[in-house]
C-alpha cells in the first residue's frame, strides 16, 4: 500500500496584492514568488494530482515578511488537511504574543528565515539572547521550530539544540549539505554529526534530491546513510514547490525515485509519519 504523503514545504502567493500586500523581508522579493508562484487553489489541484494527502504550508517570508495572513486564511478553509508554518521576529518584545496569535489562526509551527537564494545568509542573530524567551515559550507549548539556514549556520543551531533540548527543530533543505565528494560523504559531516541531538529533524526537499542525484553522489549511497545516522523517524518530505519548479507531481516522483532504495517502513516515515509527529494538526 503506498504511504500517505504529507508535504510540509509548499508555498502559496495570493493574486490579490491589495488584500495581501507584499512586504518581503529586507525588502527583496524572491524570484520564484514574482515569476512562477501559485495560489491556494492551484496548490490543492496539484496536490490531488500528485497524490498528496495533507500539507503544512510554509508562509512566504520573501513575499509577505512577518504577515502570514494569506497562509492562515488558506489553512482555515480546511484545517483537517492543512496547517501552516509562519515567520516571527523572535527578537522583538512581542514575539510570544505573535506566536500565540498565529496559533489561533490554525498555524502550528514557527520558521526562522536566515536568508536564501535572494538574500545573503545571516545566522548570527539566531543565538541572540533576546530570542530565548520565544524558544522557552515554544518548549512550553510543544511547538516545532523550523530553521532555514546553510552549513555556515550550524554552529548557531547546535547552540540552540543544546540550550533548548525540549524544542523539536527541523532544518529546511537539511541545511543544504555538501554532497559533491560522494560516499562516504565526509563533506556532509557537519550535518551528519548532528544526529546526536534527538530533538533535531531534517526536511528532505528537491534541493536534497538534486544534490544526491549528482555524481559522484547517488541516492542509493546517500539516503541509506542518512537513515542510518538519523533514523527515518527524524526525516520528513517537503516539496519546496513552486520555489522548486514543478509540476508538483514531478517533484513527488523524484522523491519516489530517490527513496526507492529504502525500506517500505522508512519511506512511510519520510513521506508522512514524521510530519505528523512534528505537526500534530496533520495527524489522522
């Protein structure tokens, strides 16, 4: 029986910029959101075609900044199928209030965005003590923290994992590990060695698929090693669609191809069970 697929990293952008005005973080909008974004109706149609049962919509910080209204409004139309992951400026005095506000609107995970293809990575602020109150609140309410960073930000992530062992943390795109040396993947040691933190989870996206499919790396050598280090129950799928160009069904098929070397049980965890652990709103 095919595993239930839950996608914890699609993005949506509204065509109505009057109701949902653009205010990207640091004033620079991402190229994908300008040129090949999708709205909520398109996402639902593509999920149906791709066989995706549920999704955790990642609010587009590079379109809306800290205003997650569009993602929240989408989630509330069908909270049994969708939840949302939203951005909060945890350095602000009202961070805890913001976390709780968006929770009342169907959102169930916080995301810290340190930069990406349109903005330089700046992870230094992650360990600013002003943000610790928000982390303590996340521990109190049992909410997952998602962090978008690269290998350069892993020292800060390590400090946070040590300081807040009761907060589950998931890294977008696995923090973009270096796989270009192929097996035994010594260049990926920074992320592989962090498996020692039981509260660390990794999000596998098409960015990871692309790295693993580029020789001398291969899915057959990388993904079994990843499962051996972390366990499949700490790995989850996210499409990154449409930042990774689709159609969504093609990205899911890429995942099937990459995970074909894993056991049925491991695939079930990665495709959906881990997502339900991290985001209970997506549980059956």
